[in-house]
């Protein structure tokens, strides 16, 4: 497994990051531990969680993913780079969510307790909260780092202008800097190539994209003429509607059909090709992969071994999916 520096920091991470959103809903604890075992055996030593995971289960399940990751990490915490996130709703009170100082400082303590550790390597704001001033959020993150509860901080699902403003405000006020972004990015969603990714390259911000296989659509296993397969992202609890809205459309299936032919010619699985394409972007630091069974990791792990993608193949894929570089970046 190749490793690379994390933006302009001195941290080094694996080119693949193990996402854990499926743990605790799609996967029970034993299955989740088996997935983590397989990821570690494949050389992945960068893990990403969130306090609201698993998505789709509502308040009844929030925090369960961190508990599962924490139980697996017991006795080997120092062997892994650990990331988690806050902002999502964690309780019934109105202040149990968002980027407020109160919630961020409460949330990091809750995550550390569930993860069974006294610090995380990367602490991220999971989404943007327009109700909280950016200075308040940055000051809260600064407190988290200065208290030793996190080593670095980042954001997820932020548009480029908000990242740029956060970088400027932290510089002016002498606060901890945003060192990473976690955007959605894949062959069916390329809009961030227009602004966010160039910004990150220029400012030395690490990019750790999620959804590299579009929730599974880019595996080629789904049939547009049939309902989504039970147990996948497209049917799972509260997350199902979101994933269907993102990807379950004829235009996306048309692109998948075209990509299937390219993958066959290239002699690789669609999953390997899709993840390899994400990693081939020079702005990308580490791609976040997911799984609901250990064997699903094989094709994603192969992507890290096949890099760099052949320039001719990347150019062909870029051209084939050019329409997905246009459109609403918040779709």
C-alpha cells in the first residue's frame, strides 16, 4: 500500500482510507471487525468514522459505529491514523448538532469515549452549519487541538468558497488551520474539479473523497429495470432516499453501461477502475472506500496497486464522463 503526505502537514497516510459508515447497521460488530481485519491486512492504516454513523438508523443507532471501531482498535490504537466527524444530530435537544462551540466540545468528548481513545488524528466538521459563525467553529476546533484531543482538523461536504473563507479567517486570527476536505467525488460526480480541488492543490489542503464507486452504482452490479437490491446503500434506512436521488437515474446508468465496456477492454473490474481514476487525480490524497463484506475490499485494494492509472485510460474516462463535471455541486 502506497502512502503519501497529508496535504502540507508532516502526517503520512495510506492512499486508501477505510470508511466505516456501514458498521452497526449493514454490518454487525463481528462482520465490521472482519472488514477492518481485511483492510489492515491490505495495508490500509487510515480509518474514517463519524459520531452519527451508521447513517440510516436514526437517533437509535448514532454512535454505534464509533463503538465498533473503538472495540477493534483496543490494543493497537498506535498502529492507525484515526479520523472522525461531528455536526450531525446526536440527541433530541436543538443544541445536539451543528458547529457551535458547545456542540463541538461536547461531541469530541463523546467520540473519544466511544472510540476508547484520548485523541483522534483528524477531527472534521461533517457538514456546514450556516447558523454558526465560522469564527466560532474555528475557535472550537482550535480548542480541540490545543487540548490534545485531535492532531489535525478538517471539513466534509463544504463548498470551495467556504473552505477558502475558513482558511483566511484561521490565518487572520491565528487559529488552527483546516488541513483536509472530504468531498463526494467519483466518475458520476466531478463538479468539484472546477473549484474545490484546484483550491486544495494551491493551498496544500489534503483531499480525502468519499463515494468513489457512487454508493455501489459504479460496480456495475445494479439493474436499472429492477428495484434497488435490498441491503445496499440504495435501500438502507434514512440514507436510501439520498443515494437514490444522487445516482439512481437513467443518465447515470447510461454512463455505467459505457464504463462497463471500457473496464472490460482495460482488463480490470469496474470497481478497480473507478477507484483508480479517483486516485489518479493529483489533488486526491486518499480515497475513502467502504464495504459491507470483507471480500468486497479486494477490487478497491487492487486500485491502489495499479496506480498510476495509464494516462490514455484516464483521458478516455475523463472524456466519457465529462457531463458529470458540469452541474450543481450540491446535488
